[in-house]
C-alpha cells in the first residue's frame, strides 16, 4: 500500500473512533516523509588479478639493468655466481621455476610485495633481505650473504624488478605453492615409491641423487648431502606435495592426483638430508621447538599421519568461520 494513502486511512479511522465531527485534513505530499531508499549492498571486494612480471627483454640497458641481470644470474646459477654461500648442489631456480617467474612455484614477484612481515618460522618481522638469507641457510644448506653484499643487492634488485607494477601488501594469485587438500587415504611410502619410480626417477635418479651434466646438476638431488636440509620449507610433506602437484613432472604439472602428490612427497622426505642448522644436540628438542608441522623430522610416518589429521581438522574449523582479510603484517608465505 502507498505510504501516504495508508497514513490517511489511519487518521480517518482514528477520527471515527473518537467520535470527532471535525477531522484533520489529510496530509499533503509535503507533509509526508519520503520513503527511505532501500539499502545498497557494498560492492564485493574485487579479487586480485593474476600478475604478469615484465619480460626479460624489458630490463633496462643501464647500471640498474646490469644489477637486475646479475641478480637473475645468481638466482638461476647460484652454484657459479654465489658459490661461497652455497653448501649443497642446489640453485635457487630449482624450487622457484622459470627464473622465479612461474606462478604456484613461489614466484619472486609475489614474495617481494609481502615484506616486511611477521613470520612464525623466525618469530620476528622479516624483510625480503632476511627472507633471502633464510633461503641460503636452509634450502641452499649454506650461509647467509651479508645485507650489504653485492649478491644480496643483486638478488633484491631482481625481486624488485620482477614485481614492477604489482600491488604491495597483497597476496597475489600464484603466490607460494598450492595447498593440496588432505588426501582420501593416509600418505603411504610404498605408493609413493611407485609414483617416484614411474614419474621422477628419470630426472632425479633412482636414489634421489639428481643427474649431472658436465659436472653440474642438470636436475637437482631430492635427498642426501647435496639436497636441501631439514630446515627448508620443502621438507614439509604438505609443502612438497603442493609444489609437486602444480609443477611436476617437469613440464607436466597437474598430471599427478592429489593423492599421488602426497604419497611421493612423503617418500621423498622420508630420506636423510643435511641437519637443520637450528639443531642443538637433540632431535626431539629441535622437533618440538621448530617443527610443529607436517614433516618427518623426528617423527614416524604414523605420527605424521596423526599430525595431518589434526591440522586438517583445524583448517576445516578455520574455513567454517566468516571469511576475513589477510591480517596486515603477517606473512602467508610458507615456502621456505
């Protein structure tokens, strides 16, 4: 019913009930408050668009461009250009594919825009420089370049250049590694061995030793003395499963099922590798202090299975809560 007409009817009815001979005139249009406009829903926040880093051909031909190129060369061939800081057979580009450009393989452009940020791993606010230092300490099983070293300046410059035009403080699509859902079956070493033999051994060797060409690793070792150590992010089974599912076998990313990715990640990370640099004499103490995560450091596969269930339940409860934006100043990055 029209609001003005309804008001008139109410006034007339009230006058009749009171027995008034004289009734007030009906209100005119100017006397009636206009109807409030319906509430307008706030527009949904637009999801970040997929970012494309600049082409290598766009590197400027000047001193700045020379530093970008040095950073790229260090990143792709760390063994040659930053050997003093490397303690294994790895290069940075082994875990960050396509020279650090590829989405879902911890691309540099997505990492750069998230720092400075607090990280649970270090329990402090890290800069991109301290983040890079951690990569050398753990993934490269080496030592951290000084903050003012030429290598650090070059690597930061390369990160910065790849992120040209990207919004800061935003978790961009393709950041880090994909999160593979908890598998239907508990990850299994025997199944993982089968996945490895059928899909991975051709490039990484029957015993995970990698394959060399002209004395250098053409394909990196996945365990053993020349691989990443127990402090690297890739030693986490769920992290490795995410990298593998999206990127492996090389050039055929997405061809393995989630179950196969979990199984082969468990198999890969069931082998020995260099010790966690934070080790102080006790595996149990190091595990309890630094490894509350889905990994086999100081754990049996059975204990890991319980950890996977517990963390999956916690993730489900968190997902059931109303969606919130990423908390400012906290890094979502877990790759290393």
